[in-house]
């Protein structure tokens, strides 16, 4: 029977450790990202955690749009626009849902899951 030198055993163990580390990094983590709120006004972007309740004042060309996060849901509480469609849009809570205030140029969306894992909304049909 052939004996391997000690250096060969060390190289083999190092390669095995690297394979285990890479496998754990690729396959061991969660496949879903935690949803976050993204607010954009023209070239400015803010990102907030949906798990933390807060009131956000977003400056826009017409004035301040007030956005609230409560219990993982997002809604526009107050806006300087005339029609208040963004307020009437109600609450959003799932990835790829959005609210927009066109007059004040505020775009609010929830990001999170990878697109291929998202369910189809019945409103599409």
C-alpha cells in the first residue's frame, strides 16, 4: 500500500475545507431577502426597513410628501399634490407593489423577493 506524504494530506484537507465553505455560502443562506421600502424623488433614493415603524418626510418639487411605515405596511399620509391619488392608493406591503405621486415626483416601492419567486397578482388579468 502506498503512503501519502503529510503535505498531500494538508492540501487535501485545505481543498475539502474550501469546498465546504463555498457550499455553505451558496446553499446555506436564506433565499429570500427581507422586504425594504425604496423611495425615489428624481435622482435621490432612500431605503428603509419595513420592520421598523416610522414617519418619513420626502422632499419633492411641490413640497413634502409624508410617508408612514406601520406594521410592515406603507402608505402616503399627506401630500402637497392637488388630486391626492397617492393617498387614495392605500397601503402596500408586498414586494413590487408601489405608490406614485406624479405631481410631486415621488415613487414609492417595496423591494424584496427575486422576481422569479413572486406570485402573480390577480389584478394583472
